[in-house]
C-alpha cells in the first residue's frame, strides 16, 4: 500500500510477497554459486509492476501490516521484504536523515540506507551491502530518463576486506500507472559487470520520489522490495 506525502492512503495496494532474511552477520558471499540476480528479480515483478506475471505465493496480508505500521511508527515508514522466501514482511521506520541519505531500521535493528530512494547499504541482515555509488544512475532513474551510467556495490569478502562490484547500467522509462489516484512511472534498470546481471524496478512519482522499488542488494541477500507507506 503506497501513501502519498502527508499520509493519505491510496486506494490501491502493491502486494509484498517476499520474506525477511534472519538478522545475522556474515561475509558477502561474493563469488559463491547461487541463483542468478535476474532469476531472483523476476519472481516478484508482478508485485511491483502491473501487467507482469509471477507465480503466486502465500504471504501475510500487507494491508493489515501497513495499518499496524502506520499506527505504531511515527514519521516516514516503509514495508520491506526479501524475495528469497515468501514467509514474512517487515516494517522499516526512519531513524536518521542527512541530505539525500535516509536510514531505516526494523524493530530488531536490521537496517537499510537509501540515497535518493536507491539502496546505499544494508546492515544486520548478513552478507550485507556495505556501500554503493549510485549518484549518476540515480539521477536518471528519478528523472525517468533513458540513458547509461555506472553503479558500484561493495561487499566484504571472507577475510573482511571490502570488495567493489562495478557494473554498467541502462535505465529505461516505461508506462505511467495509476496507484489509487497517484500517478507513477515504471522505470527499469538493467546492470551488467563483474560477472553479475541484475534488473531493478522502480515506481517514480512527480519530483523524482521513488514510491516502490525492487532492488538487488547483493549475491548473498538477493532482491529487496521496498514500498513507501508514509514519506
């Protein structure tokens, strides 16, 4: 369920199907074998992007979770879920803001950092995204402008050394969709490099606000879905 600025609920809900990974500390798992990023992304596309199909999976009622989150958390709040296993959704409340950077945290102190709506870091989930450079590609995404730009994501290896994962990304704007009277444009981001191929998805409103997104957090975490409840 997406809320416009000011907290008024829209009439449509974006169903979050996926699960919270258990909070734990671990190395990034960069280079380990596992599901491809593209495969992880495609399983939940229809939850974010109308008109795209994905296999149905049982999930908690996002409407009830959204209502509880709005009642119990003050300030900006989001719903989140990982695509790896569709068992649970989680609430993220904002705990800090510095310019374009916003930090959100779950009640059990797992966290994400967003830079202008793009994932900048995760903490406490295990195999975390340590940091990222997304300024150039973020400008294209928020403007819903076609183009190419670099992205770098960094992870800890088994020795605790931070390793970069540089990629080149293509941004493609799509259709405008109506989310209960709130207009948003679908924007896709396809990135390749360092052996990775990923596809991120965004719903971008006027002014470049990212209302919902499906972003690859890394080879250990997979894809994270984030959905604004109150901005």
